[in-house]
C-alpha cells in the first residue's frame, strides 16, 4: 500500500528514466501521464479512496484541473488513447558538462529550484564519477595513516564544496597531481561510454554499443536492526555505487544510528544530506523508506 503523495513522487522520479508514457485521450482531448505496474499488485491510498492495480495495469495521472487525479486501466482499455513515450520539456544545461565540471567552484551549491527547466542528470552523474574516481585514487595512493585522518576530517566538513575540491586543496603540496589524476580518470570513463538523459542530451564519445541511459539515483532505506548506519541501511539504484565501500573515507556514512531514527522522516533528511555532502546526488534523487515504493523500484531496476 502506498499513499497518493508518495506514488506521485515515485512517478516524478520515473519520468527521468523513461519509464512513463503520455496518453492522449482522443475523445476528451485530455492528457494523462501513465505508468504500467510491474509488481504483482499495488494499492494507492488517496484519503479514503483506495485504487487497486494488478500487474500490467496502467495507473494514469490527470492534472488537467489543477488536481492530480488517479485512474487505473487494464491494457486492453487504452485503445481510446494515443500513446507516446513521455518526453520531459526540460532542456540542456546552460553550461557544458565534462571531466572538469566537478572542479568548477562556480557550480558548487547550485540551487536547482531556480533551474527547473533543466535536466540535471548528466551533471549529477559526472559529480558522482568524480567522487568514486577520487576514492579509487586515494585507496591506491594514500598509505600514511596521519594523512588518511586529515582527508577523512576534510571530507566530513559540511560546506558545499565537492569532495574532489576539498581533497585536492588539502593535498595541494603533498599530492599535487591528484586533481589531474581525477580528471584523467573521469575522461577515460567518458571516452569509453556514451551517456544519454531523458531529453536526449549526450555526454561521452563512444559508439551506440556502449550507450547508457542516465537518470537520477534512487536511495532505498531499509533497516531491521536496533542500531544501523547509512552505509548499512541504504542501497543506491541506478549506479554501481556501494556506500559500504565508500564509508572508510566518508566515515559519517558508517556512524551508528538508531533504527527508529533512520527510518523516520527526519532520518530520510539525514540520508539525503549525507549523500549530498559526499557528492553522490542532486535535487531529483529519490530517497524513500516506503516498502511499496521500494518494491516497485526493485522491480524496475533488477
């Protein structure tokens, strides 16, 4: 069972992953956004009304009157609609995205709300690549325990700078090639893959055989122990990122947290902030502890 509010959040996330269609009612002229259910069944609660959808059914949202209205239709009952793949009206970013982007301090702390006409997926992906590239290099190059401690302290600071900027500034004299190594690592990845967002914006120079679709990440928060941590209780979908593997540098990810806190609404905010501090997500990241939403997400990203 999932609330209407949570379901709409989920659908908004799926729009960035091309998992929705637009349905034009040929009789009424109304436009609906539809999502086809992949789980065995789904119940959507809207105040006192419960909508039931089975596997294969299409849940439609209609906001033509300023209110999100839900309807459930069997695939055989959509012949009155013209069906098109959902295409977001969002446009390209107002700046180029490349391997140098994570080091551009003018782009740090961007308020996405003032740029809602843009699709930020490729920008966020490069930020994530920068984080994972940084930690890979640190694992290979840093041996001094005292230096490791200084780095983890710098990465624990809560300012808006990307971890790559914090670390390269800290090691400017002792590891002056760190920045160029990170840039080279990102460049190699971009040169061997072709990334495409839901608007058709492209990053990378590889062939179609290496095309990878990119949308924002989803973070599933599940915990069954009295004490847990962000690294233990959170799973990232949409990227090959393990928080447990990153937590020896981002030590706050492994800090013990009561289960009752991390699964609360406040706890979701803590998760959101921690991943943002680590350079792992942006405004359209979907963080949830809702069991039904988690089940739907796992069915889409298995």
